[in-house]
């Protein structure tokens, strides 16, 4: 095997990356989707709010309200 006298190293070709193709939703559109979502019912107090049994404010009152007073 013979050793070449000079070595040519060239930079690689620039690749074309794929885009995600997603668009950003506006505030009004996000609000409409949030409104359409069905809320979960808390099994502790029965309300359909942004909490569940673990994070229910009624549960906190039961445990911490009676011991602090």
C-alpha cells in the first residue's frame, strides 16, 4: 500500500433539516380549548375545579384548620 503525498479534506455539505411544521396557537385559541376540556371532579368536595382529592382545599382545612386553632 502506498502513502498519498497530500490529503484533501473538504467541509461537509450543508444538510437541510426538517421543520416541525407546527404553528403556534394564539391566546384566544388556547382559551377556547381550555374551556372545552372536561374538568375532573374532586372526590372530596364534589366540585369540578382545578384540584383533586390530594390537593383539595377542604382537606387542608380539615387537617390544618383544627390543629392550628
